[in-house]
C-alpha cells in the first residue's frame, strides 16, 4: 500500500479532471482551470513583543477571476501548506460559480500558531500580510475574508492597513468585518439558514412536507445552531445533536426523542459549541458516544461539524429511514461513503452548495460595502434565500434531466460556468 500523504490540491485536481471529462472541456480550458492563475509567496518579518524579529511565510493564491474579483478566506495555521491553499482557492472558484455570484476563487494563508502570538503580534502580522499584497488585492481584484483562526478583528486590522496604503476608504476590500464597521447583518445566520433553504427545496422535490420530517445534526456550533433554528421554523423536528467536549477530549451525541430544546441547549453550550454533558443529562437528554448521531432513525442527516465524518466505516450504520443528507460542514463525506450514499439513492446536497450561504452573504457584504449603504437583516436574508433557492433549482434540474448525482451536477454547473466565462473573454 502506498503511504503517500494526503494532498488536497491533487484531490481537487482529480475531482476537476473527472468533471472536465464529463463536460468534454477542451485541452486549453482544462490546462487553465486545473492550476491557479496567480500565486504569491511572501516572507513576513514581524517584530515580536520581546524585541526579536520572527519571519513567517504567507501565501495568496488566485485560482480564477474570469467571473469577477477573487474571493476567499485567510487561514492562520501551523500546518498550512501551499497545496492546501491552492485546493481551497480552486474550491472557492466552484463555490462562487455554483451559487452564480459574480466572484472568482482565491485563498490565503500564513504558517503560524496564533495561540502563541499576543494580540499586538497578531495585529502586526495582519498588517504585514496586507503590506505584501496590497497592490494585488482590492474591491475589484481580490477580496479576502476570515477563515480558520482569523476573526472580524483580524479583518479590521487588514482593512485599516490597506486604507493607510491606498489613502482612501475601501470597505469592499475585505469581508467578515464587524457589523457597524462595514460588516453585514445576517452573516452569523447565513450559512446555517442557507443549509435549510436547500433542505426546504430538496423536500419539495422529494414530495415530503418539512413538518413530517425529523433530523439528526452533527455539531452544535454556528452552522448547526442556525440550521436547527430555521429548520424548526419551517416545521421540522431535531432529535439529536452532537458536540466535542474539550474537557473529556471526545465527542458526545445528545438525544431527546420528543425533540431537542434549542433555546435550552444554547444556554448550556460554550462559545466553541461544546454542550455541558452533565447539564444536558439533567435536562432529559440521553448522552451517547459522539459517533451515534449517524445511527438515529431520522429522515434527514445534517453533518455540520468537521470533515471526514461520514466514512466507509459508519455509512452502513445510517438508518434506512434517511432520505436526505445536507452537508453543512466542508468535506464531511469521504469518497468511499459518498459512493455508498449514491448507490442507496440518498439525496445528498453537496457541501459547496449546501453551505454556500456564508460566501453568498459575504458577497452581499461586499456589495453593501462598495455602496457604503447597509441593509436591514431581513433584506439580506431575503436576498440570500432567493440566491440559494435559485442555485439549488439549477443543480437539481440538471441532476434530474441527466440522471446525475447532485454532487456531480453541482460540479458540472460550476465548472461549465467558469469555463464559459474564460471562453467568452477570449482567454481560451
Ligand atoms: P464551530 O466551531 O462554530 O462549530 C463546530 C461544532 O462541531 C462544535 O459544536 C463542536 O463541538 C462540534 N464538533 C467538533 N468536533 C466534533 C466531533 N468529533 N463530533 C461531533 N461534534 C464535533 O464551526 P462552524 O462555523 O459551525 O463550522 C462547522 C463546519 O461548517 C466546518 O466544516 C466549517 O468549515 C463549515 N462551514 C462553516 C461556515 C461558516 O460560515 N461558519 C461556512 C461554510 C462552511
């Protein structure tokens, strides 16, 4: 057996190659799209609090901007690699295209461990990152956002540095800013609500009323909590959630057959989405091992915690009752498990469609920032609903017309749109 390390970029390219063949893309388009258009590698000298200078490595990868300015987060992570950033930039291109927003795909990163940096060291690192790339990002070029271990505060420091350099106000250069400082209302809810907009449409297609369904959710963080909130509003019942216990270093599943109490659970959950096990047991929840969320007798599964949760090992434990799975998390299903779900005929809403509410709302933030005029929350969420619904309908129409698995249909739409834009511009 080969022990080759997992390489996200090779995986992204393999996915692309498969769909490019299904689409019959020409060689020039394939060659253009299977690599980033531009990438920047830079050194970031940062003065530390003890007076020494530490040099960090940073990246920005602009995969494709044929459909509009690049969009994608910046991660601070000790194990960051250029290939991870390349893969994530490519996935951003497809995600923006599948929801049909006029943006391309980018991603950035810095190899660092933010837990070991003081607040002021993090601020210097953010400002240094912007100084290296200030001429190659911007509201009409490439628009960063928060990602793993970067926050609204990091975005604000980056915005400030960009504005110092360019001598003007450019709130549209970056998204994920705090509300009141160029951020958008509705961003907190956007990803979880977006998941439910797609579930609602899928249920219509399956001819099932939301009020006749029950669901199990993996995770109880930002995406999971907001997905549960809206799913309950449209009539669904959640009987199981799960979360990671920092104290016990393991996950637990919390089950209440007559339906969980979202409001009550939120009160006993920390800011990382960890549910207090003892208090949950006192409130009438069965506390089970973390991986049992997947075995519940439900109609809908919503993995909304982390990648590689639905695997070859546990996919066979999924109840026969399950008809629909909406991937709130990024990459929750391994290729092996995906194959089983496809064979079983489970309706899977793929991650880059189901959880695209976040990037769609970032686009709406950018639009508001460029106008310097901000909408009420209902207006933002209303536009989000229209855009997510329309994206879902495009993908499911193609899936039914060509008898395709939803994931393949979503990739085909996204890649075809980007290839078309490159062709229309005369690039290929
Ligand atoms: P979060 O940190 O707010 O919540 C994560 C939740 O998962 C927590 O409740 C945590 O306890 C739980 N968890 C962690 N490990 C677990 C395990 N082994 N078993 C069960 N539960 C576990 O994160 P989030 O923002 O809700 O993101 C969740 C997923 O959605 C991630 O894959 C993320 O990349 C993806 N996503 C998030 C957004 C967004 O806007 N927040 C957008 C697109 C995709």
